[in-house]
């Protein structure tokens, strides 16, 4: 908020550094790490048959890009370009000088876990960009509220939800923060907080409904019921703990899935071995399966065995943030999916630049592995959280950077906590937004501390 | 330091402390999920199949049509894995497969902390689709990375298609 009037030449350094960072990242990771999810997005784009298991908006983007250049290069260009440019814009707004913003951006993108997160041409990368756009729009709205700025905030929030439906959890604190000043003016703090929470929840539900409607009507995507995998995972865990098969028979697959087989393959950190197994034994995760039966079985199992469910989810939460789990897939995904190589004849290729190899070696160095684990980032998040929060509020004309740092951290923690409760695989890309948000919050907090210490 | 102290804000400090305390609790109070019910009044099993990604071979090869690991006239580890976590208690491991020649393989149970139990078996040619060996063992404390290995010699010709791990009953109450 304090360097908007910086002279043009000085301000230009931020964009120069942003462009350099973008080129460095793009060529280090070209054409972007491609996963099985993107394979499905691409299949939908090429076949024209669409479902809402992955963002129909991204399917459309991939469809438009393929005739120009086959492969992930164009989606990666757009996703990475947006993420880097918006991070630069946010840092420029929050740090005291363009030089500080340029330095902060370099520190952010070259930090190994963030560098790795920005190498993936996944919906998580687009989600990072959308969330940064939401924060920037929210700051502009809080600085000078108006209908146009509110519309921009709502549009960016809708974009984030269209990219990842679970963006709802990252957006909730931001929506409540936006509602807070107007509500606080005339009410006591606890009532204002409750009303802000309720208003934010209503807004998020509205955006989710609009997203569903857009998927069905605008993008003509059929319902995929992506929640199935989480329900199958929970039911498998409770079945194992209670030694009673609670999965509906229709979900046990053509080759069957007896309880001893389930116990042998179950991994509290991921449902992959149950759903995408190498042999014929796999649980049925399909759009045309009986969803009502699965929902009923899941609800009944949780009601009948709440202790087992809570224990399993606590263990998954621990694994999700890297406690008792330092798997490669949690630290970072460095190489393209094998399906990418199948397209080699059409100009695709696996990633593997020298810079990427360097970061790969760093992530595998035993003494540095903790740097990539989400618990370390959450521990770092406690610094801006402990030092921020004071000030701002209804009376503030402009939002202090430390309040924005707290907002970013709360959004990251809210997203991580909800994913720990609702997801079914502890993988690194789910931590892309938390890494970027906490990274920016830390830079802003440290810059604020350094500046204040110098003044003192 | 004095400056830092003055910056700390009560409400947000409480949030930061809760976040750290929650993570410490997840680390120190777990693991929370136990695949082996405790106590057990009946045996509980886990079935590892060749080709499921949990078992692997060095000296043998995987036959996808028969879904088995086989070795003929090669020496070394025919089967290793699945690196299971086991609670303290009594267990039995059974290897299932076939012997195509008279063979004398060695069956081992190991964990991250070393060998737990082992036995050599003499298998007659023509043994098909049956239990090749069974070992019962007890663990006084939990074990990580448990493996159920099969080692073969140059003259052996056997195949393994499954390993069944059974956690034996721990509670007598209600048992016949």
C-alpha cells in the first residue's frame, strides 16, 4: 500500500525481475510436470466428453491450446505467467520499496519447495494464480470499497472455485475478512465475527452453486462425483479398524476385494493403491456407480464408528502434513507422468533440465527433506500469525501488510486443514497454495520487522 | 527482542500456539490408525498378492499371466516386501505357491531392526498352489518395515503368488 507512488523506473524493476523469474522457471521446467489428472483433462479436451471431476474451465483452456501447440507448454505458460505476475504485484503492494518487492519475489520463487510447486502444469498452479488474484482484488476493495471492485472480487473468487472446488476452504477466511469492517462498525466484536462468518459461508455456498451450474450448463459437463474416492478411503479405513467389511458389494470390483486384501494394500497416506491398483483388484470409482448407496454406507459407517473415523482422519492429517510421511510424492513431483512420454511423437517431452535436476537433488538430500514437508511450512506460518493481527479493522483506511500476512496464513491453514479432512492422497501439489501464501506472508513479516528494527 | 515481544498480539499468538500444539500432538500422540484391532478375540489377516506393488523380486521374474514371482536356477532373493508396520503381538506368515523341482528355499521374516525369524524348507517337485512354508513369531514391541523374504539357491525352481500374514488372537475372553 505504501509504494504505489514509486517512480516508474524504480517500479519497473519488479516487472523486470518477475519476467526473469518467469523465464527461469519456464525453461527449467519446460513443458511443465504433467500428471494423470492432466491426462484426464486432455482426454476430455480431445474427446469432447466432459465431466466435472476436473475443472471444465481448464478442459476448455487445454482444448483451445492443443491446435496451436500439442502438449502442456501453452497451459503451463499461462498458469506460470499468471502466478509469477500476480505474486510480483502482491509483493509490490505489500513491501516498502520496488527493490524489496523484487528481492522478495526472487526469494519466493527460488525457495526450493516453491520452485518445485511452480513446475507443475496442474490445476494447483492455476489455483495459486487465482488465489493471488483474489487477495489482490480483496485488498483493492478494502482500500476503497465500491461495486466495481466488489464485482472483481466475486469474479476472481468464482474463478478460483471453477479451477478447484475445494478453493472454498481457502476463500472462506478472505470472504469473512472482507465482510468484517462493515459489520464491526455497529456491533460488538463476537457478534460481528459470527455475522462475518455466516455471510462468508453464504457467499461461498452461492459461488459453489454457480460453479456447479456453469459446469452443467455452460461447459456441458456431466457429474463425476469426485467425493467418491474420499468416501471409499474412509470406508476402507473403518472396515480395517473394525474388521468388518463396510464397503458396499457393488464397489468391490469385478475381482472382489476381501478384507485381508484391503488390509494388505491400505496406506493411511493415500487411497491410490485401492482405487488405481496395478492388478484387477480395485475399488470401483466411477461416475455411473450407485452414488446413493455409497453416500448411505459412508454416513452410516461414520455414525456407527465415530472413534475409528476420527482416529483414521487424525492419522491421515499427520501424514498429509508430512508427519510419519516423507514420501517423494509429498516433497515434490519432479518428472512428467509416463503418459506424457506416450505423446513424444507429437512434440511432447519429459521435463529434466539441469536446474530441475539440481532441485531434485536438493529435495533428496537427507538433511534438507524437512524443508519440503508441509509441517515445516505450517510451523513457519505461526511466525506471521503470532506477530500480526493487531491494527487494521474498521478504522483502518489501508490494510497494514502484517494484517495481509495473517490473512494469507489463515487462508493457507484453513485450506490445509480442510484438505486433511476431505482429501484422499497426501501429495505435494495440494500444498502449492499454502507454500506460496506462507512464503509471501513470511517475506512481508520479515521485511516489516527489519524495517521497524532499523527505525527503532 | 524487546521490540519483537511488543509486536506479539494476544489473539493471533493464541492461534499460532494452537497451530503448533496441534502439530506436536499429531506427531507425539500417534500413530492413531491401527490396521490390527487390539485386543483380538479372533485371528485377523492381511493378504499380499504378487503384482500388487507391495511385494517385489530380485532374483526371479514376475509372470503376469499366472500372477506369481518365479525363479528357476537363479540364486538370491525371490521375494521381498511389503515393508509392513506391525504392532506388538503374535503373528503367522504363510507363503503360497508352487515347486517345479525339488527345492530348498529359505524363508525369512525381517524388520528395520533385523532378522525376526527364519526357516529352511524342503519342497518336493509337483507341489502346486499350496502353502510352501509357515512361520509363527512374536513381537514384544512394534516393528517397522516388516518383510517376508524368500531366498532361493541355484538348483531351486519355485514360484510364490501370495503371502498371508495373520495376526493371532490376543484376548482369551469370549474365545472358545
